[in-house]
C-alpha cells in the first residue's frame, strides 16, 4: 500500500472553490480504486494550508490512476476548476507507506 500526502497552499478568498475541488477528488480517487482519507481544511493556525491523504494498493495502481485521470472528463473538469478559480497556489506531494501492525 502507498499513501499520498498532499499539502496545499490555497487562496483563502477562494476557500469555497477549493472545497468544491476537494469534494470532486474524494469521489474520483475512490472511483479509480483508491481510498480517500479526506481533506483537512484550515481551522486554527495557518489559514492558507490544507491537506489531503489517500491510498492505493500499490505504486503501480497509483501510476495507472495518474495516467487514466489525465484523460478522464470528470478529472479534467476538476483540474479546470482549480485552474480557472486559482484556488490552489501551490502543492507538495509526498509518498508514504503506512506502518501496519
């Protein structure tokens, strides 16, 4: 299993747009065989940082998701929402492996 950790720097004036973007990706990751663990939005502390965590059974399955999402119409609509609204200023992606008992 591989877990992807995303750290977003978001435009706080576009928080509603980012929330819409996030809602779309929760569904999309699940549809492509992953497990979305949720988005975590600013509450206390930094007001412009959000996080997301999702997992895939393997790096190979994740890589296939990346290829397939590049041509999927729903994924393209989500990417376009972020581009159009500029709700995401930048993001960082990390790959983690969970410690299993």
